[in-house]
């Protein structure tokens, strides 16, 4: 298979897996509503800082990308 085709198929599968994880995982993980996420507001104005969600997603993506790089060797 051509390298570009392999890359596109891999990215497509990764997007499908991310979509499924987002759909089914939101019931259990409550992303965006973790204890470290900050919400400030007054009246109709609201500022949302998803600090804990960002850290969690960064750790998960780092582990996944590390494993992909490790097994590609």
C-alpha cells in the first residue's frame, strides 16, 4: 500500500476511534466537568478553563503516541 494511503487510512481509523471514545466515554468520564476545571461567571457572561480535562487528554495522547512510536520500530 502506498505510504500516503496508509497514513490516510490510519488517520481515518484514529478519528473513528476518537469519535466512539467521545460518544461512549462522555457517560463515564464527564470530560469538561472534572474537579480541576474552572468556571467563572456573572450574569450571562461565563469563562470556562478546562485545566484538568486538558491535562488528562494530554497524558492520554502522550501515552497513545508513545505506544504507536514504540510499536512502529
